[in-house]
C-alpha cells in the first residue's frame, strides 16, 4: 500500500467550512489557509484532476484523506442564516475569538459538519518514492 500526499499549489487556496447549529438555526464559519496538506493510503495513484478547476472536497472522495495540517490562516468569513441580529452575530464571533470550539459549544452550538477544500492546482506526491505530479499553474 502506497502513501500519497496532496497540497495546494497556490497560497490561500485551502479552505475549511464549519457548519454550526442550535435550535434549528445555522451559521457557517469559513476559514482560508495559505497551505494545506492531506495524506491517504492507496494501492493505486489517486485519480484526481490536478488542474482542479472546480475545487476538490477532501471529505467526499473515493480516498480516505486525513488532514496533516492547514497552516497560516489568512481570512475568515461568517455566513449567518435567517434569524440572527447584528448583536448575536458579534457575540458568536467573539466567542470564537476568545475560546474557539469550546466557546461555541459552551453556548449550546454544535458543529454538525466540516468540509475541507482545495481550490486551484494540486500537487500529488507518492511519499514512498518521492515522485510528484502537478496541476497546471
């Protein structure tokens, strides 16, 4: 079984989306990172479009990608669904800024789903041989 690694080729193109819920309400916290690295094991080279024109969602593929790291967070966007006034939005963001996951969970929010994406060209590497393949710049 070979070990494989993928990374984004362009900085600020690794993204994590967290879907938070409480009492039928939802908000999404989306954070962009300069770099992201994921690994999996497979007998065959993963069949991935390395040019990646539409983005690659790592959690819904034929491969069991495990995140190694997402480094150097560079931006955060919040999307609040209906029913949030400005004060509530500010409180939620402050909870995150002060205590991250624990702050939101202590306030009764739960993280129902998390997505991890790479946008733009991808580098695929065989960790056993060192061989690499690259999407077009």
